[in-house]
């Protein structure tokens, strides 16, 4: 079954300028270790403990490790109202025709790093809401985002996808030469 639907290209934000303003900053979260959303290295909100256990055992059996353990699993997270203007989230909601928001963030993966296969832990209030992502940096060889068995590569800047379900397996890898950024919304 198709993991997500392309709902068009959002061009009401200058994505190039948006991405460069984030890359100049210290991220609010360095996942999966510290910052907003983590307490003593543990996820603060766990609404689906079985999915978290499945994620962790997948990492364990595959051999994925955090940077603090000598591995390459690491991604940065930037938030509206902290790292970027809230109006970007509002413009995205207008584009999608959505009124309720649980969370909005930008994920960034540096070359050589990855966000291994996982199921997100969203707040209970996001159950039943849509999950979306937007490709915000120019496509580059080696930048890969995957949801289940679908590969999202070479996507035009501003392309918005609506997921089939917010709680499905996905992963991002940066085998390229520049940072890979995605805007996420649930
Ligand atoms: O940026 C990516 O490729 C994946 C990020 C992600 O899955 C997340 O932030 O939950
Ligand atoms: Fe995720």
C-alpha cells in the first residue's frame, strides 16, 4: 500500500533561505540523545511503548548505534517559535488545509549520518491527525528518505506528502555531501 500521497509543491516560503537560517543555528534537539523531547537521554513522550521497543530492537539487531556509542545514528531537530518563525507552520497548515497541529519540526541529517528505521512517538492528541513531510532542500545524490518500502528521492523543493498513517516505519539516510533537511508536521 502506498505510504504517502504527493499533495503538491508549497512555494510560499523561500526554502533556500529557510534552510540556511537553520544551518547557522544550534539545534533545539540532537536526536536520539539530548535537547527538547529527551530527559536523561530517554524520550520524554512515549505513547506507543510497543513501537518504541520494536524500534530499539531493530536498531540493536541491525547494529545501529548513537554517536555517543560510537555509531552514526544522529539527526538534529529545529522547532517553530524557537529556531524558525511560527508563520512557516501557519503557511504549511494553510497549504494542507489543516486546522489542528500537534507538532511541527525540521529534521536535519549531516552527511554520513542516519535516522534509522523507527516509528515516531507522537502525543496522544495527534492520534487521528495527518502526518506530513516536506522536502525543503534541493535534491542531492545520496539523500534518501523512506517510508516503508517507498523511496523519496529527487523530490522538487517544496514537495509536500501526506502519510497514510502517522505511526508507520520510516528512515532517513544522508549518503550525500550536504545536509539533508525535511520539514515534518503531525
Ligand atoms: O529527516 C529524516 O530523514 C527523518 C526524520 C524523522 O524521521 C523524524 O524526525 O522523525
Ligand atoms: Fe521519524
